[in-house]
C-alpha cells in the first residue's frame, strides 16, 4: 500500500538542472534571496547589504530559479589585489529544499563563467568559507579551488574561515 506522503513525493516534479534558469538578479528577487540567506547562514547579511550589493557597480549578482521560484543566488565583485583584478565570491547559497541536486555546482560554474566574461582582466576568483562547511569546501575543491590560508574568528569567535582561490589560465 502506498501512503499519501509517498504519493505526494511521486507526483512532485523532480528538480532537473536542465530546467534550471540562471539569470541576473532583479530587485523583485531580493525578498526570496533574503529568505534563502536567513535559512542558510548563522549570521545572515542584512537587507541593506543585499540592496547595496544589488545597486553597486562592478559586481555579478545571479539567481537560479526552478518553476519560477528563486532557489539560489550568487554574488561576486571585482577587487584589486597586488595590482591585479580578482573576483571575490561574496556569497553563494541554495535553498535547503534544493540542495544536493546540482544547483550549487551550476551556480558556481555560472559565476566563474560570468567573472571571466564581465571582468575581462580577471586573474581568478577567491572566497572565504567556514571551516566546518564541508559540503561547500568539497564543491570548491571539485572546481579546482586551492586552500590558501585559515582566517581565525572570521565569522565570529571560534568560527574560522578557509580562504580559497581559483586562478584562471592565461589567455596567451
């Protein structure tokens, strides 16, 4: 006998990354992004931070949607480091119900591609991730990011960050 819970799972359309739409963020997406942020991080960015990032220049702000619902986002900015331009992945998050389905990988792939295209002199991309966020670290390592250093108390007392970088291949 199939119970109702099983039927509802069977009738739900599965998330397919082929049906995933990744596009530039619109102002109307910010509420959904805040919801994802709030359930994803212990110390979420404030609405003002998201608004400032949305309005800032020299940034990439992308969302992933499935069936017209925002299920993930990524934000990167161009920054100068030792007189060279690097992208900084400020945040990447996926709604908990859509995790472990390839959305984070697609978002990261898109963000890397966008940084190469939009920040044309960009030498690579860097990020910080909590040292206890094993799934995110594994994702970044699969994409070729290298660990560069540990930053003590970056996310608060006892909450260290792992700095990681991905250097792009030279075009010459």
